[in-house]
C-alpha cells in the first residue's frame, strides 16, 4: 500500500480600502491553467486560521513491480532503552534541490532540515523516543535526477527512488553508512498539482519499501518528511480509520490537512498507539548509530537564515519578507512578496524558524519576537529514576529482564547534551534448567518460521544454524532441512538464547553476546573442564575409547555401540574406507540424528537438541565429532551397502568419573598416548582464473604414530600454522566483451509509456571455453542499449468508470465529473472537476456543469457502463 500527500497551497495577500483580503487559486490542471489562467477565491483575513497542508487524499493500492527482495527486516546491536529507537537515514537529494540552494549552501540547509525532523520525532506526545539520524547524504546529478523522477507519475517515481536507495545500501549491517530508511527530496513535480509526498505504508526496515519521496519547498517540508516517515512507520491519518479527528486543528503531524507549524505541533494519541503497534517489529531501529562528522550547526536553526532567505526557500527566487504591512509581529507568520509586486504578499501560515533575526538584538522564538536570551538556548539533560525490572524473557533456562530510565529530569532541549551512559540495565533471571525434555531455544525460533518464511519461493522446515562469524551469532540464521541452504531471518535471536553451541552459558542480550560464566554470573571467567565440572581441573574426567568391528550379513540398520548421556568431546571415525554409511539415533526419542531413512549422506555441520555435530566424509572415510554434552544416550549404527564387507569404527569420548562405573572398564583410560600435529593437506583454489591469482595452504591434523589424517579437534587450534601464499594462473586474460540477451515483452500494448528491457553484461571468455561476468568498466566501446520504447501507438477508445466521491459520480465516456465540497471559513463552494483520460494520462479540467462537457466522438457506439448510485461515501484519488 502506498500513501499520497497533497501539499499546502500558497495564500496571497493584498490590501484594499483599509481591509485585508486573501486570494487563493482553485485547483486546476496545468493544461487548463496554461490556456485560460486560474480561478481564485477571495476572502477576508479575519476568516483565516492556520493554512493546511492537504494530506487527505492519500490513496492505497496493492502491489508494486518492485521485487520483494526480503520478507523480514534486519536487526542489529543497540545500547538504547526499551522505548529508544534510531532511524538511520540515507538522504537523497536530486539536482533540482542542489541547483536551487547552491552547492556551497545545500549541505547546511539539509542538515538543518533533518535536525527539525529529528526534533519533531522527539516531541513527548509521540510516547516513543525516536532519533532520526543522518548517516549518509547523496546529491545526484542532472541525468540521474530526471531518470528517477517521472513527472505526473508518483508511483513510478517512488518505485525508482526506492530501488535506487536499495542499490546504495551498504551490504555490511555494521558499516557506518548502512541505512534503515531513505528520504528523497526533489523540487520536481512528481505528481498532480499540490502533491507533497508519497510513501509505502508500514515499509520501515524493508530493503525496498523503507523510503519516502518528498517535495522540498522550504523548512516547512520537515513536516511533510515527518508525516511521510510516519506512514512508513505505520501511522494513519488522524480522523481516518481512527477517532483522532478532533486533534487535527491543534496541529497534529498526521492530520490529513496538516496545520502543524514550528511553534505548534504534536503527535495525536492515535499516532502514538499505531506506532507502538508496529515499532517492535522494526528490528533495524534497535542499534546504536555511528558518530558522523557533520558540520556543527547553531543551537537555534534560524540563526543561519534570514527571513528573506526563508521566503526564497518557500516561494522561489526573488521572494523576500513582505515589508508592505508592518502592523503584525513578523514572528507570528512569515509573509513574503516579490519585488515585482510588493503589495501582493503570501504566507504558508507558519512562523519563521526559531533564532531568525526579527529586530536589532532580537530573534524569533516560538512565534514571538524576543530579546536574545541565553536561557532560550541549550539545556543539558539529566536522568530520571529507574523503573522496576520487567518480566523475564524466559520461564526457565536463563533469561534476562530489564529496567529503564528516561533522560527527562530535565530533558535536553535546544541542542543540549544528552544524558551520559545507557538508559537500561539487565540481570539474569530464571536460571534453573527447564524441567521438560531438553529444548533448544534457537531451534524453537527457527521452527516458528516454518509456516510463513519463504525462501526461493518455497516454504521449508527450518533448523537452527550457528554462524561461523562470532559477530553474527546473535542474529537468527536457520538451515533448510530440505535443501541445506542457510537463510538469514533478518532479526536478532530472543534475549536469553545461547550465543554458541560451544558455550553453554554465554547468552545474547539485544543483539550482543554477553559473557556468562559457568557460575551463571555476568562477566565471570569461570569455565567448565572437559567433563563439565565448573572451575574444574580435569582430575575427575575419564576418557573412554575403543574400536568396534562388525560384518553385516543383511541390509538394514546394524547397531554398533551406545554412547551414554553426559558424554563430551565425542569422536567417531572409520578406521578404513568402507561403502557402509554411519548413522546416529537418539535412544530416548527414537529419532535419527544422522542419516535417517531417505537422507543423503554428505558432509555437513548440523544441530540436534542443542548439540552441534560435525560430520565429514573424505576419501570414503566418515568422521563424526561433537563437543556435547549429550542430553540423551545415542545409538551408533551403520547402514550396510554391501554384505560381507566389514566395518570398523573407533570411538572416543570424555565423561565424569561418576559415570565411568557404568562403562566397560576395559575402555576407560586416564591419558591419551597418541600425539598429533598440523600437516600440509592441500592448496586452495586459485583466486583468479587468469591474470595472476593467489592460492593458500590448507592444513589438517595428522596422528604422528601412523601419519594418518584425523579430525582437527585432536590438534591444538592455537598451534595451527599460518597459511602460505603462492601465485597461480599467471597466463594473460582474454579481453571482456559486451553480451546481450533477448528483449523482454513490452510493458504496454498501446499508449505513450511502453518500454522493454534486456540484460546487458560484460563477459570475459576463459581458456576452458566458459565465460565469467566482470565489471562493465572492463568492456570497451559503448554499452548496448538495455531499454527501448515499444508499442507507442494510440490506445482504442473505451469506457472507463471513475472513483466514487462524497456526493456522486457521473460517467461521460472517459470523463468523470466529481462534485467535491470545499469548506472555507466564509462559505461553502461546490466545484465541478472533469477528469479526462488520454494516452494513459489523467487530465483535470474545470467546468460549470458536467452536462455541458463535450463527449468525444470516439465513444459513440461503445457500450456505456451501468451507473449505480452509491450511498456510502468513498474517497476519490486525484483531487
């Protein structure tokens, strides 16, 4: 769904016979405006209150041609409190904005504008503390600007802008310029007259839909940006689908007709409720932003901008503060005029920025011209009291609970310093083990995705997966049971989830791994010894090892031996190559941990009931290893592939001495006689197919007694040699060439906007007869055309029905006559609009009577649609 915003109209001011009047143009299409001028409404100044920004005709439509690249959003680290969120913003600015403000001034202007947006989101009425943080600013050139904005086509313009913003994204979520949301500013007309903004609804954190398109026309655009971003956060219009229509006249930011101004704005109670409904699903807002070296701005934004400059921003080049009338406080409303007609004054009904000079030694502050006072400047913040600790994140198995404090005693204002330190604390809770059969908390979170998370257009059974990168282990990764593919679920694991299956105590808290000792104390360095004794010295540990050989006589699973619960550092290995397949079965539950019926035997790392297993097949020799501990006894089996071929398995594991009496004493030893060393195993693949690449040594663990390669767990990791590098594939590369694919089908069958696309790539031929894709800069010559117009012929005439409005709709061929009631302070005025669809464009004209409109002859002879009166009022889209 998308949201359209129609902007505030300028009000003109003139004085006649000691009375003051406003002249306001009626809305008309550009075509009629150029031909006959515009009709205006004149009314007295006394009838005027706050001039609105018309946001009432937002419309929603389902679907977009933008690919839905990811189903869920990214979540990262944060140090903020429960109600503290950071929207990291990419600000895109097209050439029309840069040229208007000038390259040397545009950056400070944009920083000031974004600071105002940030202050709007800091208003206490929102109920949630949101920081709007600028992390990156991109200023586009002319060619790119006109390619993104399609005049009169807001949906396509927004789609282009969102796609562009997605392409600018930094792939590393920990990059300082990785953004959560994109704001695009332009002075081009991307929609019907008066449209100020366009945004997807509830798109925050989505890689393609977290973006807004905004028309920039001065600092009042900050309210448009805040309004549109509010839609992306899930807020609706006040009074439309909720009961907050009574707050619109008081300056609510989400009012359909925005009357907010710098000295008077707030978020309605409905906006706060709607935000809280969605905010917890926007995981990307939970991290701490990086510090950025933006130029420091004054504490009050108007210090850098005179009233003349603000008039130019609002109404265009040449406009300055109106000096024809001096009977009012210049800080109440900013009135502007052009030197060509100094008595014709306009206003957007808002005051100048706080800090704007209004007289010698005075500046504007909250709508009043006041003597400059340091007390109006900054105030540093101070912490309030702590809340009580909240509920525990888990009922057993170690969870966390939080308490928070707010920076509101007092809160920082006018650029004052924020409170030092963090605004939340946590402690461990419910540390006792769960009474039920062992449950893997990470696995439960993956299983919850089975019903709705699609990967490569299919649903999967998701199993837990531990990221090799330790920095990402508090992010939820899951592995498909069907394909083995690993997918990132775009969120953090729940608080209390173990960071690693190799560490049974350290847990994830808001995206960070918190070190917890085996004594269950945060920050403790106490660890278990090899048999699970907290702080132990291995003196109570016993190593169990042995070899078991059997020769199968028939097909079917053949039991070899058992391994008891509590076993750690388990290693099972074939002594020699065998056609048989190793299998493991949980004796308590009866399910197969490895190589159950129908499973393909292949090397993999997997998790079962909270235990990570490493299964490796190399040269037909199988090896299985886990650090454990095993929660249940397991049965080791083989799946015979040939009769009368023996299978010999060697096993080793460590148990506490209390468990040793239950094990055959002949297999229990207290020391390991074999020694192991790292040895060169192979060289890695070359990094380049030609032109000189590199390859590196790969080391394996070797048993010294017989020089056999064994599992890497036998060798000490800290003694592994560093890789050695050598050059490879030094032969010269062939030159890359442009390659094109077939043209796709045309997007239209007729009209003036059809086009078709094809893929153009730069390919380098390789010596083995294959090609590889390289960057386009390596291909010589002009890049072949990838987009071209097609089917640009007039469409046949047809009847089209228009949208229902508040009063009624009359169908006239491709014309829609809509009666709309426009409410003014003086009187009601009924306007008749005529909509004409021609060449895929909707034109709006003006007529005194719908029945006087000429019906195009192309419609004669066509079947006219049935007109049925509609009793329920429905919004029209293009007023």
